[in-house]
C-alpha cells in the first residue's frame, strides 16, 4: 500500500514497486496528486487505485498489506504560518488514523514513513546525523512530521511490526508541483523580466533527485534491521538559492532578469519557519550500499530540464 501514491515522490515510488513485480494499492484523495502521475503503470494489473482520505475517522483497510508506505501529507512548509491546522490534520491526524487501521492487519510486516529534514530545526551540527538532539522544529510542518514519527515508533513497538522512517532533504525531479525550482520556473513563465526570490538568496541546502531518493528508500527498507530504524536521505553537498536561480535562467536562455528579494525575516529567510542552512549526514544509509548518483547541482540541472520537457507535453 502506498498512501499519496499519486503525488510527486509517491508516483515515482509506485513506478519502482510495480517494476519490481509488486502488487500495489494506492490510497490518495487527489488533493494535490493526479492520476496522470501514474500514467506509466496505470494499466498494470498489479496496480489498484483507491480514492480515499486518511482524515476520515474510523478508517478501515479492506484488504491485507505486508508493507505500507505512508507518503500522504501536505508538503508545503510555508502554509503552516497562516494555517497550522492544515499540517495537523493532513500530517498528524492522517498518520494516526492510518496507524489505527494498520494495527488491525494480520499480515503487516513493515510500516514506512517519509519524514523530513525539518524535524531537526536549526541543527548546530552540519551534516546532521540521525541521532542529533534535541530536535526543535521551527515550522509547524516539521513539528507535525516529528509528532508523526513518534506515533509510528510507538505503534511499531506496541503492536509488533517494523517501522522505517526516512528524513528527506529537498527532493526534486519530474512531476514535482511545488518547491523552489517549480515556483521559480512558474514565475519566469509569467514574467521574464523580473523575478521575486523568497529570502536573500543565500539559503544553502541539500537537494536530491527523486531517482536517488527512491533508490535509497528501497535499499533502506530492504536492509534495515531494527524494529524502528531512521535514515537520513540527501545529497553529499549543498547549493544556495542564487545558484539554483542562475541554473534555471541559463537553461531558459534568460540573461537579463531583474531579481527582487523578498525577505520574510531580518536574517534573510524565505518565510517564517524556513531553515536557512541544511545538510544531512547520510553515512548510515550509505553503509547499506546506497549513495546518490547526482550532486545537488546535477540534480537541479536535471530537474530543470525534466520540468521544461514536462511543460512541452
């Protein structure tokens, strides 16, 4: 079972699972995902799609699953400053409802939860390892994901299934419908002369292509040994916002764009709750045989080209 399987990362995961001859059921309320995301495997007899909302109380799963990949969530960090209830309901409440339904399954072996690097908050150690603490999120999004991690850990320990938690860096690639690259390209499509940049442009973070992300998740699930295991998933380097902007402009052949910086805080963040500097320690997952094939810059460049190609279809 894959919740959020019609979304950006979820659809890539479904593609990979179907390619490995798994039988997959997708749960998605289609609030942000689309059925078009699954066009590569939509006609497969191994795939079933159920339009379900995990926020519904008394959720019941009408078939048995050996493994659940829980990706359904509201992925937009910024919305938490204006409407924090969204993150509580879409992330925490939905996760609780799913765990309640999952614990009644007879054959459930593994529950996989996709979390985020924002659970670490303003980490004082970069790259940040999985055992860093205390974790003090500075966004309601990060807080909701950390709360969900705790629920997943508690349910796995209480009801005897295995849990694997992945804390993701910024994941980018084809089919993405939010985030810096998508947003900048959309702005430039509307106005090629001026570009609003959220923050002062010095925000520096790790970016990972979705293909590398999916490979890391599958290896982590296959080789994790603890009842509750946590893995960071990210690139081995960082890239700042202005470098990303210039890559996008160069690939769109735009060389005279005026940049307008919109700083939400005195220290130049893009929004309240934005972690300005992030890089994850990925040595734990690398020890299992995974490593990203692309650097942050290479991932950005490939994503820009994929989104340009996607927009031409």
